[in-house]
C-alpha cells in the first residue's frame, strides 16, 4: 500500500475508495433533495392554508347582507316552477345576494327546499338565511294601500298637512301627536338619534323637526295609525344617520347639531354641488365666530312663507334667528335629504365667507362683505320681481 501524504504528527492518511466517495456524495444529494422537497411541501401547505382561509372569508362574505346598514327595498318576483338555480340567478341579478353559485351550494348543504312563488319585498340588509326563510314562508309583498311621498325640505307642519291630505286624520290630530310628550319619549327610547335633552330644550318649536326623513313611504292600510306613520319616518332617518355615525363623531358635532346644519343647507340650496360649498361657507363662518345670517332661520322663527325677509324680520328674538345669535340655531328647521346630511359633515374646503342665491338657482360666493354687498345690490331686483309676479299670480 502506497503512502500519499502524512497527517499531523506523522500519521498516515489512508486513500478513500471510489465506493465510499460515491456513497458520501449520494448521501449529500439525498439530503439536498429532502430539503428541497420539504421546502416545496411547506410552500404548498402555506398556499393551501392561504387558499382555504381566503375561500372561507369569500364564502362567509357572500352569505352576508349586501348592505346591513341600509334597508334598501328590492322587489323580486319568483315565477311558478322556478328551480333553485333560477331563483339564485334572479336574486343575484336583482341585487339581493352577492353570489348565485354560493347561494345554490348553501341551499344544497342546508338541505333547504319548499321555496314559494310570488312577489316578494326583500331588502339589502337581509342575509342569505333571512332570504331563504322569507321565500320558504311565502311572505309575499302585500298590496300598497297608502303611499306618502315626503319632499325634501318640508317641516313638521308641512308633513302634517301632507298626512292629513292623504288620510282621515286632521292636521290638529297630527300636530298633537307630533308634540305628544309620551309618544316622543317612546320614540327617544327606541331610536338613538333622538337626544331627548336636545329635542326638548326650551325654545324648540317641534321636537321631531328635522328627524322625519324625506322619502316615499308605503303602508298596507289605507289609514294606518299615526304612530306607525311618524315612527316610519324617524326609523328611516335613523337608518340614514347610522351610515355616517363615525364621521359625525369625528366632526365634533352631535347628531342634533349635524341635522340642524343639514336642514340649513337643505333650505339654502337647490343644486347638489352647492350643498357642499354652502356647508364650507357655514363652517368657515363658525370657525371665525361669525353669525351664519341664514334667511331660512328667520322665516322659520316667524312662521313666514314669504320669499324674502326684511331687515325688521332679522331682528326677531328667537333661538332660531342666526342673524342675532352666533353658531347654529337651537334645532333643525326642516327635514334634510341624505346629501345635505353628508354635506354638513363633509364640507368643501372653500375660501369664501358669503354666498348669495339667485332665483334661478345660481349661488354666487364671495370672500368679503363688500364683495357680497355688491352682489346683493346687483341681483336683489330679481327677487323683488319674483315677489311681484307671485302676488300678481295670486290675484288671478
């Protein structure tokens, strides 16, 4: 046996055989392969786990309501003899469910059956389970006996006249109910938007002013209870306000103050784009501790329906008169639409502190009082001409 070298201390180093070397290389290669396989398996496990979690949340989301905060009505007609697949496609098309395929598998998994044909009134706050229950019980939409459409910007007295016109109740009965303390307490205990302390302050004309949402209301009875009619309007306002609760909290205003500002915006504007600008002007004035000088607040204080207010009118002593007091009036002066509520909490950032509304709906914005006075002097005659035309029309 030959010697190829000496180790430390003069020890002999034996030559490694080819067989042993190949075995060692194979072992190293096997370890490498096992490591690669382990890594690949881990990747697959992670991907599978991620897919499983993603699938779970996707399916879970598909079973939830379209919008649990907004009970938007959805009319759905289920034809006689419809299959589950056809019902699922119809519900998805009408916007009642998010995914027809998942609806079908859910029905199959839960072994649901017995869906009944008919006209249904569903809403976007219903989840898949609610919809299935509705279709199985056959709670079909009943015929509408009374439809009330409350216009934006109408106040409690105007709404009372509208109800009286469409039902057997007199205006006096309706106004008495609108101001019934026990009824208002009941509403306040049911709907969180009603702050009993705020709506019952000395000086408040009508506790429910600004809390009756302008919309179309349908009733199965031709002459439903007054409590039912009024509660429906407050409930709708509750639904709308709940959508903006977070923004309202961040704004620093209470719900009562938000609806108060929204009612001013509603009465001061005709066009969508102006609601956010006018809100910006009001916010600018409040930040500078300026009076809002809003004509509609004077009209409300005086129960005045005339087009214009006079300088004498602006001197009226009232917690609603923003010509005499700084900040917001004591409460809302009308029922604001949703966009006016949104504008109240999301004002457009503007540099102006004044605005003047022309009869044609155009609103002119100015930064200084002198600029504003020039605009008033230029266009005031338009309002005077409109007043004359209205008077002439009444005489005919």
